[in-house]
C-alpha cells in the first residue's frame, strides 16, 4: 500500500503533464501560446486571495501568539490523545467545513509553525486537500437557485468531511 | 459565520494576551500575520500560473472533453432521475472534471449552471431534489486529484518533498467522496420509501 501511495505521489503530476502534452501535440495545439493564455488568469486569482488571506492570517496569528491557541489545544489534548489525533490540528478539523479561507490560513500556519514535513504538517496538508468547505458550497449552490430547504444534503456533506478527516488521520499515521 | 469566527479569534486573542500580560505579542502577531498572508498568496502565484496554463492546453487539446465522456456513464448512474440527454448532465460532468483538476474557479460556475438545470426538473421548488443533493455531496466531499494549493504552501515553507502528500490526499479523498455517495444513496432510498408510503 505504501508503495502505491508513494508511486502516485511521485508520478501523477509528471504523468498528467505528459498526457496533456501528448494530446496537445496530437491535436496540433500551439502549446506555448495556449499555455500563456491560460496562465495569465493565475496571477489575478492569487492576487485576489491576498485581502482574504491577510485578514485570516492576522486573526490566527493573534490567536496563536496570545497564548489562546495553546490554552485551547492544552484543554483538548487529553481527549484527542485517546485517538492519537494531534491536538494542534483539531482547529483545522472544525473550521474546514465552515470557512475555506480560515482553513487555508490554519493549514498555512500549522505548516509554518510545525514544519511541512512534520506529522502535523502532513496531516494538515492531507486534510486540507481531501475535504472542502461544505457550508459555503451549500450556501452558494442552493442559494443560486433559491432552495431554502436543503434536507439531508448538509448531513451528507458534514459526514463526508468527518470521513475525510478520520481517513486522513489513519492514512497519514500509517504512511509516514 | 465567517464574521463570527474572525471576530472571535481576534477578540479572544487580544483578551487572552491582555490577561497574561504579553500584549506585545499581539502587536507583533498583527504584522507577522499580514506578512504571512501576502507571502503565501505570492507563493500561490507560481503554481496557479503554471497549472492554469497546463489546463488551458488540456482544454484546447480536447483532453477535458475526453475525460467528460469517460465520466458520462458514471454520472448517469449517480443521477438516475435526470433524463438521458438533459443539459444538466453536461454541466455536472464539467463540474466534476473541473473539480478533479483543482479548477475551483471553473467548477463553481459549472456547478451553479447544473443546479439551475436541475431546478427546472425539481418538483418541489424550494426543497432540494435528490439529484441536487447528490451533486452537492460530490462537490463538498472534495474531488481534487492534485491539491495544487497545498503543494504551493508546502513549497513556500521549504518542504523537503512538497508532493509527498498527494498520494495520501487522493486516498483520503476517495474515502470521503465514496462515503458521501453511499450516504446520499441511503437517504435517497429512504426518501423514496417514505414517498411511496
């Protein structure tokens, strides 16, 4: 299993790029010009994130540096140790279904403080990449068509987030 | 919701620091936090620019269309109530393809278009139909193959091996999406059972 995961991590990006290039050459796509045309949008998207991320990072850094975060994780640690869940990552698990920028900021902060290659950093990375912001997506998608009663959709979404978090914990603990 | 979280973090932080007598930490934190926000966003530029460029090539080369065609039978199975050549299916497939390649900005408009088409088929206009719930389940469980943003953050903070988490992320995504589909199916049959009572 570990070998499969390593192989995927190593190969998927080069494989995908090769596939795209083969298709492009096959269909006589002017690769470089097309690349530049699509790539231009990337800059604007990253710049547009700045106000959101600055706001969240300030809030999280203040929360952490004031000692409030340590009080919170210290309180949670005895319970979370029972299931081998690193207490530092717990705020991410809670915020992830609620706020996308908040989750991004917490993940960044965890990686900055604990290192990208620590257990905490790797767990945060996996959790961030494998789940999505349930409540935001429900609001946007259902709101766009005027749905007021979401029924069981919220429960399914949150359940998926929970499974993603637990799966991330188990997978990361075993693999690394 | 986001407002509450943001306010809570700042207010609790300042309050805690004041009580513990290390208010200078707050002053430092504000500027460090702002700097980090910009640093991370700048770190995202490189990956986003590269990835969107590659995706444009993929689109022009017809690769996305082929992937959509491969996904079609799977999508038809997931959304049995939607008639076979209904435009909703096309948008759903585009939404899933965009999600797979981490194109959140393309996935959302496609998803909304799909919702609009599904609303035309919806018998109860203010309540989510079964198809809508399924579409939502697929989206919120996260369908990304390559977590480009996370990789970019790891690179910004000097990871020795930024992409090592890709395999674990894909595996975790498979579990979360799979569980979403299963639970969604269960709720669906329960609702159908109740309707037939």
